[in-house]
């Protein structure tokens, strides 16, 4: 029985692998998506920018719980905000966030 030589494949893959730090950062990003409340907030922000009180009312939660989740999303660069007077409005940070959500959802509903 002869052994096959996979050194060429291993060398190619090793050269293409991201650094451990980048892989860790990517895993942390996906952890942010692992919470249903954060996903509901992201889906809401897909439709429109919203203030904390509107998101809280939509999800039947208190504002401090929503603020906490928005902070997590903001720290992960998934949402941004803008101030209008005393009100802060939240929105999806960029089109990448929309793409991540849309592709994940499409994967779930495909047959």
C-alpha cells in the first residue's frame, strides 16, 4: 500500500490561511450574530434607522437592555449612530452587514 503525497496541497493551503489573530476576530464577529435579540435589532435596522426607544417598543424590551445590545453591535462595527438633538438614531454600519444577514438568511431558507 503506497502513501499519497499531500505536501503540495498543505503548502498551498498554509500560504492562504489567514493569521490566527484574523481567524479569532472573525470567530468573535460571528459570536455577535449568535444572539436572537441582536439579530432582531439588525433585522429592524435593515428596514429603517431607529432610536433606542423605538427598538425597545418594537421588541417589547426595556431601553437599557436594547442599549446594551446596541453597544455590542457598535463595538463590532455592525451599527453606527447619529445624533439629532437629544435623540440618537442607529443604523446598519454598511452594506457588508446587509450582505452577511441576507446571505445567512438565504442559506437558511434554501431548499
